[in-house]
């Protein structure tokens, strides 16, 4: 098989990591949806009616349980002038009154991802979609499974088009009415209370119209009706102002008042006390104003049920469990009332039971009997029907699995033989109900349902071992393949030849055919074929190039012959692995970056006082940069919008550009050996001046937008237009520099710095702009410091006696013409030294720091939507996510350009360092792969998913950044590159004065010639 080029290797790296990043969803989070089940309901006599004739569902989108129940400062007191009144009040008195006197309450625990679509699917269908379902979008996606709405006689719904329309399209035609406002109304910058008042007004219009519309009145008088009020205001307000803001808390009061009015309206309209009410939320919201992961603030939502068929409050008794043992509800004032927590999917079962609907056939929810007011017999029958429905889903799913695998191993507790058979279980429960042993029937139904859920879990994870083994071999194969390629391309310079044998070809081909046959027989997704093909390809390539590995071992480790040498090598390897492990731990503890930066500040001391004295200014800048960088991971991750901090960061960027523009000629004349190519001209200065002007304009428009938002006036149209103009123009202006080329690397880095500065100003909420400035300075200092160290260590240091008695100068750097002979074949190489691995490790460390130091944590919901609202005020998840991703990637672009320049200055093949980083870092990715959990606490599930995806995608970024660095440094000249020391000497002659320009001029190479002329 032909050897891949550098571009081919990096392209393969990107494709491999992107496909394998999705593997956790195919393994851990496979969609549980199956079809072909019959539905179940309670079999009541003809003269016995269901507990309720209709159901009203209130979903307060984005409402946290604590904000609904605990006392808080009044955000909108009757007397606004009484600023000294800090009395705490309950923001939802009506909902609270339902808990105290009329119904049952608890916490509904959601699952990851805590987003609107999966949250509503769990509430209304009783189904937990696979985590990746959130990527299918929100708008006009019909749900392809059963739901409570689909089981109703008719459903009226009001609210957001993002939620309502997908349930309307997924139900029987004509069964669901959806009255929605326009998508443009979901504006993060305006008062979102109007979204909720719109819903309440529309409900009032419906019942008002029924008074003059006999047909509508007759439809409203039918049974098995559902009314769904989707209240998006809290979610929108929380994104724009945070859930602890006065705006969010005021919205809670508005929702409570609206629920009160609608409850009274419906009770008065019907007057039969046959309406059941449920109030809950699809997800919560963390203090960033975000959601999506498994943080408790995102997964704890309120659940209150009252009305017909719902049990009243049950009071606590001494010594009995109260439900409050976890302390979450300690401040809610409900200590005397039992709290009944449920899983979110259980709400669907409750909604189906109350109006007498069939349970949704895809539901995995367990009917919470504590919430229903019924006789023991009714409860037993309800629990039995609920269990039959889940068992039916297990039966269909098992049949599908049995028919798709070569040899099926059944789930023993539900195997179709003896006492374990499903039919026997059902017969026993029916017998208990017939004999009036209702408590025993309920208990057995509950146990059977739990066993069935375990069986569904068994079927869901049936292929885990097989798939995880394949993925593990894929990652390990990638590591072996990447290291083999590094040695082949950058140690042996591509001189090794693959050594394939007929048996090895047959062996690997047989494995591939076997895997593909299994995938084809099981009807697996196209992704499975890639999961199987990658490890076979990687291991076959590594085996075929085993000769290169042996040669590489001789080249890289040939100089290690003594015990001391092995000890030193082992210690360096431990340090390298220790840093990688610390980076893995930094996903849990951001403060690790602080420790690493403080330790890294003293790194130049390892090269002695002479080096420090020669490079005092450079070393001091490095120390200051590291100490400043160490502070960012100590700052709170919850950033509050601070216009003063934003302005400070923007002004630093602006004045940096101004000072460079004023002294550009001086800087370039002192730092360029090729003045004719690096001295600025008028055209280039004009373009750079325009870039600097955009930085100032971005500050002005950002300040105006912030003040407008704080005044609740929305984003003026002019601000939106100017903001987008600045964003687009700042990214396009650098291309005009091609008309007036300047080949100096400092000029190129300044152009890049100014290119992304306006974007960072517009999209920052607090100290991110200060981070961007400090990060750019620190990375540039790192590049110059590595170069200075390279020059320092390249100097010859001793004269070593040779066997012929001659003494010659020994250089610290290895020759590019060193050779090694393996199996009679000679290889030429440029040895990758420990210093090269240090550069790769520093790059990976700074890459991770670029993500975590801006206040991000290893979570998909740690990014505030507040800043993107300045450009996209209306809810548009994918467009807003694109802006957030652009902001996250900017530091990566900066460091990629700097590493590209450093590679050129050190004469290191650019891809060599990237390849080493990619191969080693996947050890961390594989570690996070086995830490992924799909059960347990919601926080654990969300955190493990986030950790794996971030680690895997950072590896993808490393590959992509190699291409990016080539584009950024294209055209930058570094002088002739005929030899290592020649390049260093000529480059350093043109560098800014940092004390090492003349260091090599006076040195002689091993053959006694000048370093300026030959190696």
C-alpha cells in the first residue's frame, strides 16, 4: 500500500477522529425507538370513568426547581422606590398553594442532554432519546414515536414553533392543534415575558370563542382532551439575563399568575371538577444562563400535580422518610409535606393515566402511584397495565435483536422458559389482583417493570463488548500507526519499505471480511464499517512497517547505552506522561493550569545564569506572561457581563496595534536580515490602520449594545448592522495584505492578532479580551524563547578525544547526516531530540489552556449565549453555536500560526510535532472513552460525555491546525535553510534584540568552518 503523504496523514487523522468521536453514541446511546407494539390501558367496566376528563399541561421551559419554590428577593415589588426592602418572598404563591393544599409535588429529574427537544420528548412520550438526537434540530422535526398527544382525542397547544410543530407533525393528522408565535419573537435581547403572556392570552381567546361557537364548545366538552401550554419566556430570559437576575425571577411571578388565571378559567368553564393539572419544566438552567449537560441546576425541575384524580398533600410522620433527606428542598418550606421525586419519563405515564389514555407504546416511564388518588384495585390495575406496556416493548425489541445477530443470548430473568417466562409473570400478577391482593400485585408489577427495564438495558448494551473492543483497537492502532509514520517520514526520511507477507495479508484481510460480514448480517449503520476498517488498516500498516520501527529504535535510542542513560530517559518519559496526566486531570480541576504556568515560569532557569543574563528581557516577559496566564483559571467560570473589563481588553488590543504601526519600520529594520522584503510600505500600513480602526469600532458598538440591552431596549438595527460589518470586514481585510506583501514573521503575527481582535471584543462578556491579549503575548514569547534556547544549545561545548588522538568540537545538536544500519540497509535521519518533544508538549499544554483559561469548563453548557445575542438576538441554535465555536477556535488559530513559525525557525518538520502530539494525546482520549457513562447521576453522564468529546475533538483540532498553520505562515521568509546552525544564525541576525544575535557568529562547527557558511 502506498505511503501516505503528510497531507494525506493529517486528512486521515481528521476523518478518523471525527468518525470515532461519534462512536460513543453508537455504543452508549443507541436510539431505543422500536415499532410494532400494541398499546395498553386500564380495563375498566363501562360504567366506570377515568379519574379526569381532560388534562392541562404547563411546561415552564428552563425553570429550575429551586427558583420555583425557595424564597427570594422580590424582583418587582409593589413599591419600586423601596430599595431598602430586602424581604424574601415566594415568587410562585399559586403553585405553592397547590403543593400545600391541593396536590402532590416533587422534583422531576431530567436526563442529558438537558435541551428542549429531548426534555419534551421525555415528558410527552415517556422516552429518552439518544443523546445525539439533539443534533437533529428543533424545528419541524416530526417525532417518529408515540406520545400522550397522539393518544388523546384531541390536543390544543400553544407556544414556541420549535416544540409544538414537531409534535403536531408526528401525531395522527388533525389530532393536534398548534398555535405558535413567529420564530422572530424569541428575542434574547427583549422582554421575553411577552412570550408567556401571548400563550395565556391565546388560551383565554379559545375558551372565550367557545361561548359563541357551538361546534368548538362541543369539541371542548369531549373527554380525553389535552391542553398544552409551552411557556418559553423563562428559558429566553435566563439565556439573556441569567437565572438569578431580576428579569428571570420576575418571569417566574408572571408564569405563576398566568397558571393561576388559566386554572381558574378552565375550572369555571367546565364546572365539573374533572380537570387534572400538571406543572413542570423540560430542563433547568445553570448560573451561566446555559443548559445541556448534567449539572444539577439543569436536571432538577419542579413537578406539581393537582385536580381530578390527583392525590392531595401527604404530611410527614416522625421516623418515616420524607423525601427531603438530600437537603435540596431545605429552604422551600415544605418540610412537613412528603416530596415524591420522579424520573422525567414517569410524567408521561401519569399524564396518560389521569384522562384515561393508552400509555404511549415507546414509554419507559413508571406510573408514580403516589401522585394518583385511587382505590387499591385501581392502582394495582394501573401498575399492571403500565408494566404490560413496557413488557410489550421488550418483546418486540428482543425479537428484532434475535433476528439480527448470529447467536442470540437471551436475558435470563425474562427467558421464555419455566418460572422466568413473561407469561408466567403476568399470570401471577393477574391472580393477585383477582384475589384482592392489591399491594402484592403492585409490588410484583413494580419488580417486573424494573426487571423489564433491565432487560431493555441488556438489549441496549448487547453489542457493547464487541463494539468497545473494536474502538479500543482502533485508537491503539492509530497510536501505533502515527508513531510508525513519524519515524518513517521524519526519522528515516521515507527510506523504509513496507514488508508484507502473504500470510499477513491473508490474516488482516480475513479479519476485515469477517467484520464486514457481521455488520452486513446485523444490518449495521455505515459508521460500523469505518469502525472496523480503521483498526485493520492501522495495524496492518504498523506490521508492514515493523522494519521502520526497529530502525527508529536504533536511531532514537541508539545513544542510550549506559545505566545512567536509561535512568535519564525513563525520568524524562515519566515527566512527559505526568504532564499528560495532569492535563487529563485539568478537565476536573482547572487550577492545575495555574500550577503548571507557575512552574513553567521558571523553566528558563534550567539553562543557567549565563543564558538568563543574555536574555533578561525575554525571560522577564516569559515569567510575567506565565504568571498572568496562571490567574485566568483561578477566576470564576461564571462570568458576569462587565463592560469595563471588556473595554480594558479592547483598548489593550487597540494600543498594541497603534504602537506597532507607529514603530513598525524600526521593529522590522532591527529584526530582519532582508530589509527589502520586510520594510513596510504605505499600502500595508493603510490596511493595518483599517484593522486597528475596526478594533476601536468593535469596542464602540459593543458598549452601545451592552447599554441598550441593560436598558431592555433590545439591539438597535444599526448596532446589528455595524456589528456584522465589523465581524466580516475584520476577517476579510487580511487578504488585502497580499497586495503589499511583507515576509517578516512579526508582521504576519500582528496581522493575525488584529484580524481576530474585533471578534473577541464583540463576543466577550468579561475577561476573555484580557486573556486574548495575554495569551498572544505569552505564545509569541514562547516562540522567541524556544528559538533562543535552540541557539544556546546549538553552540559547541567541548572537545572530545577521538580514537585517532584528535580532538574536535562536539556540538549539542545532532547532525542531519547521522546514519543507522538495520538488516543491511542504511538510513539517514535528523534525530528527534528531547527538546523537540518538549516543544510538542508545550504546544499541547498551551492548546488546552486556550480552551480552559477563558472560563470554559469541560462541559457542553459552559458557554454563555449572552455575547452572541449582540449579533443574533433571535433564537437560532446552530447560528449562535457557530459564533461560539468561532470564538473558541480563535486562540487555536493563534497558537497554530506561532507553532508553524517556530517549526520553521527550528528547522523541525511541521507535521512531526503535530503527529507526535496526536498519537500521544489519544491515550487521554481512550481513557475518557472508558469513563463514559449512560447511567448513574445526571451530572456523571453529562460530564463523561463532555470529557470524551472535548478530548477527541482537540485531537482533531491538532490535525486541522497543521493545515491552518501552513496557510498562516505561507510566504513568511526565514532565510536559507541549508543547515541547522546556518538557519539559526541567519534568522537570529534578523530577530529583535534579545541577547543572542551574535552567539553563533563566533562559534566554529566540528570541521572548523564558520557557522555562517556550512555545517
